[in-house]
C-alpha cells in the first residue's frame, strides 16, 4: 500500500515535468483578463464618443433648421397680419392676373418681402387634395421674368404641407433643392378672414446656405470642446476601470503564480504566495480564491502525509534489510 502511494507521487512528478514547457508557452501566449476588460472598455468609450458626436451633429442641424424655420413662419405671420384679406378673396373670385388689383397686391407683397429681408414671398391658393399648392400672387417685381404666374404649382409645398400649416398655424419644410434657386427652406402660414376661415397661404423662402453656414459655425465651435470633454472623461473612466479590474483580479494573478510554483515543485514559495493573498468582498472571484486556497492547503497536507508515509516505508525497508543481514550472518555462523 505504501509502495503504491510512492509510485503515484513519482508518476505525478514526472508528468508535471514533461508538461511544464507546454504550460509555460501557453501562459506566455495567453492574455491577462484585465487587459481584455480594459480593451473592451476602451472600445465602448470610443463608440460612446462617436455616438455622442453623431447625436450632437444631428441635434445641432435640427436645432438650427428649427430656429430658422420658426423665424420664417414668424415672418410669414407678420406679412399675413399686414395684408388685406378681403382683397385676396376678391382676387381669388376674379382669377384675373391682368387686373389692377393683382398688380397692386404684387407690389405690396414685394415691398414686404424687401422690408423683411426675404429671398421670396408669395401668397398661395387654398390647398387642393392630391396637388401641390399653387401660386396666387408672387412677391417678385412685376418685370421679373422668373416670377411664378397665377396658378403655377409650387415645386416644394404640397397639399399635406398646407394641412399641417392649418393644423399648426404655420409650417416650415426641410431644406429642399430648387431648380431655380438651389437649396431653399420654405415656411407658410394660413391667411384667415375675420371669421377664422383659411382664405389662402402666405409663404416665404429662405436660402439654405444661411442655414448651413450657421450649422457649420455652431459645430465648429461646439464639437471640439465636446470631444475634449468626452475624451478626458473617457480616459478617467478607463483609468478607474483599470484600477478596479486589477484590484478585483489580483487574487487570480497570485493564484496563477502559486499554481505554477506548485507545479514546479516549489512548495515553500507556493505556500508563501497563498499566505500573501488578500481576498475581500463576496463575489465569484473571492469565492474561487478561498476555495482554491483551501484546496492547495489540503493538497499540501496530503503531500506531507505521503512524504511521512514514504519515510516510514523507507525506514521499514531499511529495518528489513538490517534484519535480513543479521539473519544471514547468524545462518553463516551456524553453518560453520
């Protein structure tokens, strides 16, 4: 029984030596868990920074467009408050773009356009379902060849846009591409009579280049500071994660070194390493560290027991050899 135990210890020792080189190569190639966690955290921080910048860019664009669009609606409402609604009702009934009334309304609208600093001002017919809104009076000068004629459809504004303007008491479109003027933003508001009925729509157009210039200016002065703040915050966060991860995983690093020392047969160093482990908290890592430490101590006790048993076995064998020698010597004396 004792001899079998000694043989098992010898086999384990030989097996450990044969696989030691492979184990060391694996340890060198394997990455620390804390490094993987840090890499993952860095990727997450970079993605968050990119996402925040993207959201900031979109919100800035929407905010600038919204501000300018609301300003356009406000100017359209100002014009609507200054024109004579009854005159436009008469023009709609007559449908005559050669009349003096049409020319007077056009000149008045052109004056209001210039006074408000607008690219384009116009009055549109009430909406017809399924069709784009149509020009009633174009606010450009009478001699302007590019002015829209009475009844010409708008390139941008639709029946649905007119309905939104009625429901919201004003509407502004997204930036649109016009074949004539390029990028434009349009805003309209209903022109109502004294009874609150929508007679027509007052519309204004603004060059979208102004919108884009404001967007670029805001982004140029905002994004760099946001990026710097996010990067500083990200570096601080990564540092905190690195510190906490290293602290949390430190018992595993020590246990790895102890396992290597134990596999190399350096029991004393392994025991010192186990004594140096400081496990805090109540999580999976701390539980594993405690269980591993207890297992190593029990294994050490087993080896000590086997070692003591082997010494006793060796002493018994020596006693047998000594007894055998004595018996042989006695037999020789009897034979002589």
